[in-house]
C-alpha cells in the first residue's frame, strides 16, 4: 500500500533543513523501490517549507516508523507529519 507523508517544516527552520539535506537525500535513496516519489514543498519565493514523500509500506504503523527514521524528523525539522493512504491512479509506472 502507498502512503503519502505530508510534512510541514517548523517556521524559521530552513537552516535545519539545509544542514540535514544530504543525510535526508541519502536516507531516501537507501529506501530503494520502497520510495515512489519525493520532493520539497516551496513557498512563493522558492524556499523549501516541507516535504511530500510517497512510500510503500504494509500499513500505517510501518509508514510512521519509516517517517520517524528520516534525518529531517530526527533533527526536529517538522512541525507536523500527516500520513495518508494514497492510490496512484494516473501515470503510475508500475501499472502502465
């Protein structure tokens, strides 16, 4: 099952994001095929303000456990993390 992790940064936390970005990217790449998509949310000036990460997990508890291992989460970057089951209907390369 796919889960969308909708992560919102704490206000004024851009430097924490930048300081942990390399470790975050390495964490995502290490997920292999379990990672389906990822990228930052941006404000109107192009500054990163959060993350959208789509992962495969067997259930919500597993998705939560994965999200808690993200270096961004461990650094306390996020104000909130919403975990929502997601159905990839359009342009899903696995069903093309």
